[in-house]
C-alpha cells in the first residue's frame, strides 16, 4: 500500500468517526516519518527527504582528499622550514644563484667576470661537499 493510499484510508476512518483528530494526526505522522514514505514527486502526499547522490558524494570525497593532501604538504613544509640545516642549505643556494647573476653583469670587464666565476664555482664545490647535492 502506498503512502497516499494509507493517508486516504486514515482520512476515511476520521471522516467516519473511528479516529479522533489527535489519533489521526499521530497516525499520519507515523506514516510520513517512515523511510518508505519517501515517494516519487508525482505521488499525492509525497515528501522528499534530502539526500546526496553517489556522484556528489564521490566529488566531495575527492575534494576532501585533495584538501587533506594539501594541508599535509603544508605541515610537512613548515616542519622542514624549521630545520636549521635546511634553512642554511636554502641560503647557500640563494647565495650561489646571486653570485652567478652578478657574474653575468655586462659592466664588468672579462677579467672581473672570470674572477667572479671562479668564486661562484668555489661556492658550488663547497656546497656539494657539505650537502652531497647539486646546488
């Protein structure tokens, strides 16, 4: 029996005097609160309960996973940034990059550029020796 049929039966019992108004309201509430009372939109007396489709749940799950991964990477980066050796390694890399940038300046004569290039190469060698990595 559909929800609409049950509600019609209740209304008939009330009209015949077999149910009081309070009994009618209580029975109607029981019928409408049942999960199977959710019916198609065209059915009389239907009541759609809110819910999410499988596609929306999947999309929300993917977005949540991506957001969680992003937060994890931020935390990992913050922890690494606090390590003094990692911070020094970054400063050394920046100093080498600045050295090569200065060496490329056109205002220096070739002898000065060679001198600066030698200093930059020396900085790179010390970096490789200290960190066992390329600058």
